[in-house]
């Protein structure tokens, strides 16, 4: 299957936006895992005085997690899907949170930033050129700024690959088909299989010039399927896997 990219993917998310929150609510731990990843940024003093970027914010679930992790920070949230952004904007937000309709690729030339930290949930496997987006993210980060990526990135184990396929075939794709979004959820299945394993994505972060790279698994059934990746814009290059 060819993966959805760019405008085709944005249109698919536009169509799915009306039921997206309902479908993700069926995933045990979805919001808890996002919050845990946002908290792994380790921002001091509730984020007071900091400007944070939520890139690929969707309907705002990742933005909400970032706001809970850093309730005193200023947050800019961006997404390429107008439909997903409309759902996000329909929710209540404090004045220090704003939303912009931009692709990840457009952000670097939009006059935004610099940012003290970047949160990216389920983004990098969906972009055409993840290296280019990572370079853009690095250019938007202040020296020493922090990146957390919360991503479907398989461990490399055949067991985790088989589990992901079983969940998609047995639950995700049938549910998406009933909602009229079969193409998007088939894309979800294949995009995860085609994307970097967790060690490979950690190596990609280092190659892009990000440093202090760490990888941590999420808990529950998604262990080995979803990981948190942490990095800095500056420091000593390193990569290790944290155990929970």
C-alpha cells in the first residue's frame, strides 16, 4: 500500500476529525501516555516564562497534555489539517494557548519561535521527509532547548510487529471503516510498519545534530509499539534506552 502524504493525508485527517476523539478514546492509556511524554520534557516551574511548540497538534489532545505538564507556559500549537484544528479550537483554552494552520515544513519560514521546547506526538512517521522536519525543529529550538517526540516506533521485535498488525486488523481498521475513514487507518497501520524502529529513530535524531538522545517505552499494551524520544539542541551526543 502506498502511504498517504502531504495534502492527501491532511484531507484524510480533515474527514476523520469529526470522530477522531471518539476513536482514540477507545485506546486504553492514550491520554495518560501523552501526558507522561509531555512531563518527560522536565520543564521547571510549571513552564513559567517558557514558549513551547506543539507540532502536529491534531484535535488538541497533545496540547492538553503539554498544558497540564507546563501550566504556566505559553504554547503555540500547529497542524496541517484544518478539520483537526477546528475540533481543537472548539475546546476551551487559556489565552496563552494559540493554534496555527501550518504544515511542519512551513513552520520554519513562518516567523515563529524560537521555542524553549518542542512536543511532537505522532508526527514524524507522517511527514514526507522526517530529516528535513527535524532540521527545521532544531532551527526553531533555542540552544539547549528540549524535544520530546511521542511516536509509534516499533522496538524491532517480531512480537511487537505482529501485535501491531493484529490490533490494526482486528480493531482499528474495522472501526475506521465503519466511520468512513478506512484509507486513513490503513495508512496508520502501514505507516508504523514502514517507519524507523525505536533505535533507528534515535540514531536519526543524533544524525540531525540533536544530542542527549534517550528512548523510553510507554506502559501497557503499547509497550514496544509507542516510545518517547527525548533530545536537546546542544550537549554531548548520546543515546540510551530507559527502563520503566
